[in-house]
C-alpha cells in the first residue's frame, strides 16, 4: 500500500461529513459544533493527518492581504477602528484593503464575495447587516472571518466576533444623567433596525427603571428611516425639538454625530447646553471634542476594537483557538452635561 | 506566409522600441512623448494591428475592481472624495477597494504594487508623495492610473491627474480677509514639503502683494514636521499663539483641521472669533460647519474631484483620450471671519 498522504477528503469520507465540514472543524470554525469539531480532530489524529498541511497550503497561497468591509469610509468611527486594524496588520506584515457596504446588505455581500474571489487571507466585516437569509451565501466563504459590532444576531453563532457592549453603554449614559439630578431623560435614536440602536435603547430603559424613573414613550424619539450615518447629524437636528417639547432636561443620543445635530438645533433654538439641556453622545470620535461645548460621551475603545479584531484574525490564520470578545464602553464627561438647574425656563419649551 | 495576427511585439521590433513603449503609446500613456505616440499609432495602422486586441485582452482579464490609495481613511477630506469615486464606479458596475499610504512613500508604493499584483483594472492615487527616485518603480505599473491632488511635480508628466488649484485657493482666502479690512494676515501651514502647502502659501503671498500688503515673514507659521493630517488639529493649536503674538487679525489656515485647532486655542486663550480674530480654513469638510463659530473656508469640490478622477479612469479603460483636469476651489463665508474692528484689544496680544 502506497504511503499516500492523508487528505481532508479521506477524513471526510471516514467521518461521513463534507469536505468543508472537516476543513472548518480543523480550523476551529465556530459554525461547526464543538462536539463535531472535537470528533473530527480526534479522527484526524487517529488517521495521522498532518494538520500543518492546511497551514502550509494556506501559507503558500497567501496574498498577505486582509480585506475589511466598513459601512462607509466617511464614518469617523470606522476610521479609528481601521487605524487599530492597520497597526496590528502592519506589524504582522499584512496589507489592508477596504471596501464600503453603505449599510446595504447586497453591497456587503458583494464586497465579501469580491474579497473572497481575490483570495485575501482573511476578512473583517464591520457593522454587518446580513441576516438569516444570507447564511448560505456566507457559509461558502472559506477564509477566516471576524465580525466587528455585528448588527445581526444570527451571525454571531457563525463567525468570530468583537463587539461593544451597547446595553452597558446606554446604561452608563443614563446613569450619568440621573446622577446629575435629571429625571426627564430622552433617547434620540436612529431607526430601530440595528442591533446597536435596540441595545442602547434597552440600556437606557434599564437605567431608568433602576432609578425608579418611568421611561416615557414620548421622549424616546427614534427616526423612521434606517439612515446611513452620514445623515445622523440631520436626524439629531430634526428630532431635537420633539424631545424638548416633551420637556426633557437630558438626552442620550445614539451616537456623537446625532448629538452634534442636536447641539446645532439647540444653537438655532437658543437653548443653552448644558445650562438648559444636557446632551450625551456615544462613540467618542475626535469630533466630539471639537464642538462647543465638547460632548460628554460614551467612548468605544475604537483602536482596541480594531486591534482585537485583527489579532483574532491573525490567531485564526495560525489555527489558534479564539474566543469572541465583548468590550466595555466608558463614560467621558465633558462640557455638554451638567447638574440639573431647579427649573427649565418656560420659553425654551417650544 | 501565414496570416498571423500582428502583435505588439511585432510593432516594437519594427519601431525599434520596447514592448512596453508600444503598449503605452497605444494606450495614450502620457509617459510617452506625443510625437512617439503618434508615430507608433501610425505604424500600428500600417501593419494592420487590431487595436481592440488590447481592449479585448483587458476586458477578458478584468476584475471589475478599482484600487484607490488614500493617505488615511481617518482623513475626512478623502472620505468625501471617495464618495465621488464610489458613485461613478458603482454606476459602471465596478467595485472599489481602498488602501492607506499614511503619507509614507514606501507604504504608498507597497499599496500600488499590491493592487498591481492583485490585477485591479485601474488605480487612483490620492495625495501621492512619490518623487523622481521612484519613477522606475512606478513606470512598471501596466494599468491605467490617475493621480488625485498629487504632491509630486515629476509625476504629473507621467500619469493622468485631477488636481485642485491650491494657489487660487490661497489667493481667494487672503482676498476675502483683505476685503474685510484685514491688513495683518498670517498663514498657518503644516510643514513645507507638500506641493499643496507650498502653493497655498504662494497664493497667500500673491494676494498680499496684489493688495500692496507686505507678507511679514514672522506671520507665516509653518510647523516643522510634515505631520500626518490626524495631528493637524494639534498643529493649529500649537502655532496659533505665535501668530497672535505677531499681531495678526486674520489667519488663513492650511486646512479645516488646522483651523479647528486654531479655534480651540482661541477658546483657551479667551480670544473671540471672529470679533478679535478672523479664521479661514481650506477643504470644506463637513466638520467645518459643526464647530462654533462655523468656519469660513475655501471649499474643494470633493465629490467632483472623486467623480472626475473615476470618470478619467473609466475613459482610460475604454482607451479614450483624456486631458488632465485642474478644478477651482471656492469661498464659503461663514461665522469665523468678519470685518476688522478698529482695534484689537491689547490684552489679547499675549
């Protein structure tokens, strides 16, 4: 009998599963159940499969390029995340190429497929919008993939991921306003489709409930459309008057761009921030420190998110076992929030 | 005699030039002199060369992907230029992938080479820093390439380009300040290596000279390092006091981020903008409208720059003749500039 090298196909035949299941199991892809992964690894060991063959074949066909899908390069949030990705990639000798999805599922899948065809070594997808209906398409991606702040719950089971704790962030924002004496606190969100918007809203509700404040539905303004972030400023500008009319003294905004829009609306309406109204943003993009007053905001560790995701991808490329990460946001207090004054002057309640 | 199809090699042999010279001449690459281009095209016609063979072969090997090199995706200027690129690319059915050079010549060349190897259909390079010494490396790029706001004079002869008229922009900024009655006008630049910085400074000098105002060398503050744009805010913050000490009443800043830094410094020093000091930025990024007061600025038609460059690349892919474009910036007057008050209060002259 010739001493032929054991192939993945051999293992697949013996295990009675597909080639790709074996390939994924050996690469510790979480789409395969831990039990099956362990069984296949055990079988591979028994059959004297040389596990490094995968690494070798990967290595030889490597392009030393990582594909990153972001929603838009005009989004300052992703700009800072990509800085983190590039830092880690560069030190590993990898190039980074980017592609934009514009928060459109079709464009996102097209970008992923394009990277797949061009044989990048791995893919990072930020703010993914693909849902259940695209599972099959995505399952065909043979290369290591890590999601950043995925907006799709179904995907978390399928791919590795680095995420921010949006619920905690919403909670921290509202707890901060409560600690300043605010009782009528609004949430200014952007469409209700994204996971981040829903979870920040949940955090807002949790904190209000813990402070024995009832969330008043009227003060939860969520804009109708699932706008792209470029127009978040417009959303903030348009929705601010509704919340002011409802008599809020503090507003937690979905993100910093929305808060900037709210701030611009306040300037137009003659509402002083923070004397008449406290504003809290989310993200901690550089811009949040440049407006007047600078924004109190819930910072995402953007650089760390990028670094972690890229490190996770490097680990996957080296066939290491990785664990999904959930990072914590933190409060940065600046000029846009202050202790509640005894009474909001009537004339500002438009 | 067999009726073999005439190849580029045949033309090259007859013309006594290299294969690549013929290939470039037929694609109307400006690296080949117009005279030689015409001679080779004439020869190709005489030899019954089928010009479309190039197009055909290009077509069949097309990846429908365009590579774009930007300095950093954290730069809001390029974010808007890329929007324009993507608009035109999308309507032509092309994907856009981005790579960052971080204003580093080596990284820029690595990014270009990576795109070249991965066989994108064409390349757009923004803010190119490569000089004479890299001519040979760049000449080996076989695919259509368009430069956007190139910082290298040598390259303009070698590649097609879309550029902003920086000199005109500097002139418009200073003419605006002069029209408001300002006589002591400073320029706050960022390092003196880039062509854009030099030409904006030239425009500044031209306008002063035309207004019979002598440019005072002391009021031209140029930061030492050729900083990356991420730290332009810091440059503005650090240099502002020097200009104020010199007694300027109006400042033209290299770009909006520098102007934002200057504005932050004014807030710290208790200098009112525009009452005590007028500021004019450059670029017209969205942020310039969000600060208080919003910035008067020299707008670059960012979307148009992106659209033009991408359209030029499409024309090159279709072997059309293209002409380099120089676009004009324009003044947008907002709150950060105002008519000179009779006298600047002494206490602000720190």
